[in-house]
C-alpha cells in the first residue's frame, strides 16, 4: 500500500509539464470520477463545490471533514489513477487543524491537495501550507501541495497591482512548502505568460468559457489546467435543460446524449456479498 501510494504520488508529480499540461476534469463523486477516468484522464482532481452541492449545501467549508475524507476515500478506491483532493482552506480552525486534515486525506489515499487563501491574509495560508507540508513529511508521503491564489477569482485588491500581488503571494506560498501554484480566474494570455515565467513551480490555471485551450495554455508555460466546478455546473445544467424540456414541451430528446445504461452501469464492480472470498 505504501509503495502503491508513493508510486502514484511520483506519477502525479511527473504529470505537471507545460509540454503537455495535466488536464483535470474535476469530479465530485464516485460516478463522475469513474466516467472521467474512463474518458482517459491520467489523474482525478476533486471539486469542493461539487462535493458541497451533492450534499445539499453551498461551497465554502460547509461540509464536515468526516464527509470530505469519506468521499475522497471512496473515489480513491474506485479509480486506478492518482487522486488530488480539493480541501478548500484546509477544514481547520488553524494550522494545526489543517495538518490533521492533511493526515486524514493522506490516509484516504490522495496524493495531492489544493489549499486556498480566499479572503484570508496571505500569512495565514503560509502557516497552513507549512503545516500541510510538515504533516506530509511526518507521514513520509510525497504529497503535491497546490496553493490556490484567489486574487483574480475574487477580484481582490487594486486591479493595477493585482499581478504583482499575485506573484508576491505565490512566492510566499512556495517558500512555505507549496509544490504548485493555482491562479483561477485569470484568462488573459499575457498575464498568464508572466505568471508562468515568474512562478518557480508548476502553474495551474482554470479553464472555461473565454480561456485559451489546453495546448495554448501549455505554450504560455502552464503545467496544469483544471475545470474546477465547471464539470459539475455543466452536469447540473443538463439536469435543468432536460427537466425544463420535460415540463415545458413534454419532449425528452435531450436524453439522446446520455451514456447508455449498460456502459455506465459497467463502470462499477458488483459489491462482494457476505461470505464471498
């Protein structure tokens, strides 16, 4: 088990390259993870938004850490590829709490984590990243710690100095132990190129409407491209369109794009019954 986890961790780390960016269609449950893996994903990353919506609550650390860890463990057990977990701000009141979460996430089998600053002071995320790195070191795990900088996503600070603020945060997070830096919300190629050139670790950006393609982002120096909550949003968009069609015109032709039942059902092994070897 230890060897398998280490091998997956090393594989996941090696996938970060601007020559062929690691593209991640984020999953929120076992079914979405299996579908994404079957489509050819080299790794699975989770989305906290999707987790939260599936449990009937808004994003923003509203889930209990037990629920998050359980779902991560279920996804890890269901797929063969490495899994990186979105743990928002770390599900802890302080750095010690983040360390405890990271220890549990490692025990669940994840080989990477995303930890975000949000509206927290950068110094607070630095402390959380340091604690996460220390927890991984104590476990003897090669955990890929991805530090999310939310300056662009949340429009923080003065737009005139936002790029410099982002770079300063990124440098501090790398010094605190981050293996990668995630800057969601930025789509301008020139800005992305500056970030990729100035950040000393693999740069992760979020793709979506208006963003360059994966290959274009790689040419700019991006090593990792995530869809974030976008896949879950798209899936729920399908639910809404199908329902609106059914309760509007009474038609149901949108179901034609569904995965055939035998194919989808075949992605899941039958559980062992009591007494089976």
